[in-house]
């Protein structure tokens, strides 16, 4: 606890205490030093921060072997924006940031089909005749690629073309980024605005099984169902700013992924990387208010135009902490049922969902922007991390002949999820013991597991860490052979079709850290109220030499003694000295304190108290004679640790001046000449410099006196007082001098 500076004063004396407040900052530890502690991992949340390679993780925290990830295509480009399937089992992939389109045949052979004159190709579509449509950005166009030849198909005159979709009749739809307009294109060069969403971007397009067009938008995250030119119904208005990915099922169910800022991340990254190529110009867009009766169509109603930031083409995202707030919802997956009711199937504060894909069993697959993860979500909402490619993002998912294809970014690759593998590894997140620790045993629950550990004293594993230890397979308890250190990591290798891991426990004994004393404060304060009353009562009793009782008759009772006694005014209550300190223990151990003191010029410390558990000590101010003192606090964790490992720390206060004695005034001479009196006197103090000198005539107001040398700054001063305008007759002149502690000395001069 902190000491509270004393402010109470007495009339005749005051103890002055001056000192320095010493502050030391520490980093708190995590465990008691005297007993073993445990690092336990058993839940999905525990395991997910680690690195998964060939292993899957269920929502209940079970780790198993994952589907094998086979690399189908590696174009050597930063990102694959879109993947579509064509006739004969061929795949087409659009890449960035060189604007290339590749064809990957059923045998895995890739061919460069087309290179755009713009850096990005965000969207592809293939019709039933095998014509490939590709949209370039920024300031790009839609091209038709037929028999290896690319020709301009339609120019929407928009800065960005984010999405393409084909209707069953061959009509092509394009979602753009200038005011969020959807274009309907019926033939080469023949297209028109189909629906103006009033949003900044149309980031997702899809034609549902009933032939209706679905459009996801940004920045208000509204999902539209467009049924005719200028007619739409708002299926859902998300609390997240972007609807990016869409999927449908035969019964009319719509799945949509809402993002909390993924597009904004890409815009920022691209502007930083390509600001010399394209300038981003704000545009004016129209906000649309959607109003409709149940089941009715709607038309956009223009509202007041307001500027919106024009988005730039996506690019590789920076770390989330650089652009997005943490601790808020970042993405969600919605299911819009055929009756237009909406269920939120999944949400996350850490990951953005970039694409979704219906699963045959009524569930979903989805890919995220954390280590390009692919999750499976069953119809009863059971979540499993199926695969982690350890790229930056899983951008697109595709089902080809019941095989899941995953397109990634940074780097851009195309993977296929195959059958469950026969081996996989899991690297745990780095564990921080809070200080150098002694490792105990490693226990786990599972089968087909080989464990290794490594340790170090840097937060990230680097060359200064130990090598991985030899593998151990005894799940009941294997000693950790890695060197004692602050940080520990384990690697679990799974092998065999039945391999699984449910929990891991590591024992460790933290090094006992010494206590930390942050500060010492020495202050003056009045004694407790009870003590004050007791002292006042005792003083009053001692000074009262007689009593008198007055009855209701007005007669006084006989007094106990004869004569008139002198009344003694009570002495001021003695002040207390409060020593307080702030201390804690990095290991949260219980602390015990010893308090000692020594005077200036003394060699040995004298004990005041031992084995204190409080953070303060109050002492009688009269316990210390005038002078400078040092106070020492010793904090120890001996009550929480064995004697051999107990630690202690000492902190010594700055010098503390204690001054209980008032100055002494010596009147050297006193003369009066009519209305003028001249008095010469000196004042001395044994402990502290003098600070104030005053005089008063006949208990009148106090008037200041200056010393002979003009500066009141030493323990001995000489004064010459000339008092004028003194009326005739006898008068009493009182001199008062105070020292640095506020102690006052008085002298009386009678003027005749």
C-alpha cells in the first residue's frame, strides 16, 4: 500500500520527513516457484494456434490424420483469383498480379492460355460451348477466349470487374466496382446495366437453380436476389461489410460468407504496392434504400448522393493487426433458407472466410485467410479443420468429380484434397514459462504418436534454440530432455490410420524469481483516532488539578483544594512516522518483510520489525531523535519456498530527515525609545535550516522579519527588528521562528 503524506500539524512541534520515492518496474510471472506447474492443451482453441501439416482438428479437440494435399498446379504466381471447370475435365485458373490465365488438363499439364494487358484477372466463367470469359482489372474489359484466341467481348467502362456468372441461357452477368452495378451481357458488345445496387462493389455473383441472379455487395454487406431488370429483393443485410462468397443447393437454400474487412485489406496492400501504377479516385455513388412487401420485388430508390472510397484491386493482405480491429466479429457464414429465414452457421473473430462449397452430406466446406485453412462443417454444425496448406489464404474451393480443389494466395497454388494420409505432424505454439524453467515429464492421450521437444530463450524459435529431441512414444510419461529454458515447443508426429491426439500435458518447475520492491515511502501522519482520544484524555486528566460541579440551585459544591491553581494547556498529540512500501513477487509467492533502520554516520542496521505481512509500519515519532535516517525493507518469499531456493530483495530509502526540536531564540538586546523599539536576537536549530521568522505585538497579527544577511537559509541566523508606532504603555512583543520541519520556537519581550 502507498503511504499517505502527513498533513496534520501541531502548534509546538512537527516532524519533517523528506525522501525519494523509488520505482522499479517488473514483468509478472505465471506460477508459484515452489511447486510444479503444467502446460495443458486439450481443446480446439488450444491446438489451433499451432502449425498443422497433414493433420485435421475437430471441434472437440481431437487431432487425426487429414486428407492428403496434392499440388495440382503451381503457376509461380502470387495468387490464384478464380478457378472454373471446363469441358473434358479441364480447369482454368486466373492469377495475379500479372494477369494470366492458365489451362490445366485432366492429366495435370498446364498451359498459358492468355495474358491480359492489366495486372489482375479476378473472375472467370465457362459456357456450355467451352467459351472462356475472363475479366481484367483495373480499367479492364471482359474477353472471350475461344480456340486459344482472346477477343474483347464487353466493356462495362468500370474500373474493376469483380465477378462473373453465366445463366442457363448463356447470358453473362458481370459485377463491377463503380457504384456496384450488375451488367447483363447477351452477345459480343451487347450489354446493359441490369441492376444498380447503390453499393461500392458487387463482389459475388451466382445464378441459383431457379435461374435467379444472386449478388453480394460491399461495403454494406447486402445480398440481393435480382429477378429482372431493375428489380431485386434484399435477401439479407449483414452486419459485416462484404458478402463475397455464395453457394446454393437444389432446394433453394443460399449460403453466403460475410467478411469484416478482407477487401479493405487488399485495397490497402495494393495501394501501397502499386500506387505508382494506378491512382485511386473517389467516386460518387447512390445509396439505395430497400423497401418491399413480403415476397415482392423492389426497385432501387435513389437517395442523397454521397462520396464513397473507390476500391482498388485486391492484392496480398498485410497481417490482420495492421488493418483490422481485433476482438470483433471478422467473418460469418449465413444460411438463407427457402422461406427467407436466416441462420448464422459459424462466425469468427480471427479468420476471414473467402469461399464456401456445399458438401454432399448437407454440410459445408469453407476456406479462410489464416494459413489457407479448409474447414468442414457438418449439417449438425460440427466443425473440423480438414487441411492447412500453410499458404496465406484459401481463396477458392471447387468440387471436381467429388474431389475438393483449393486455390491459394501467397503463393498461388492449386491443391487437391485426397484420401486420409498415413502421416502428419503438429507443431505446438511456443510456451512461455515466464522465466528459466526446469522441465519435467511430457504426458499425452492418443495413439500412434511420437513426441519431440525443443527449448530456447528467444520468443521465436531460431538458431539459438536446441535441436529437436529424440522422439519418445511413451504417452504415460516421458522426461523432457530439452535444456532448461524459458520457452518450450513440442512436435507430435502422427502415423497410422488410427493415429489421434487428444491432449498434451507438460510439467515444469519455474525458476524462483526474487521479489521486487518498487518503492519506499516514509511520511508523517497523526496517530489513529482511538490513540489520539486516549492521549488527549490522559493529558487533560494530568493537567486538571481541580473540579467544580454546578447544581440546579446555582450553588457550587465545595472545591477539593484551596487557592487558584494554574491551568496547564495540553501538549499536542505526538505524530506517527509511517513507513510504507510497494512490492510484489513475479511468481505470485506470498511475501514476508523485515524493516530496519540506521542513522547517518552509523554502520550497523537496527531491526524495527520482522516477519511482517503488511506493506506498512507505523512508529511513534518520539522513537527517533533529530537527525537523518535510512530505512531498509527486505522482502522474502521464504514462506512459499524451500530454504534452499527462497529469494529475497532489499531496498534502502533515500535519507529521511527527522526534526522534532523547535528552534531556540536568544534575545541579545531590547531598547525602546518612545514609539520605536529595537530588538536584536538570534535563532538556532540543531537539525534543519530556518525557514520563517515573524513577530507579533500584543497577540496581534504576525509580521515577517528578514535576517541580517537577507536570506533565511541556515540553521543559525541573526535578526535586527525595529518596531515602530508602538502606543505608550506596557506591551508584549513575541518573536516566532520556524524550521524546515515546521517546528516553532518562541520568545517574549516585554516593552515598558
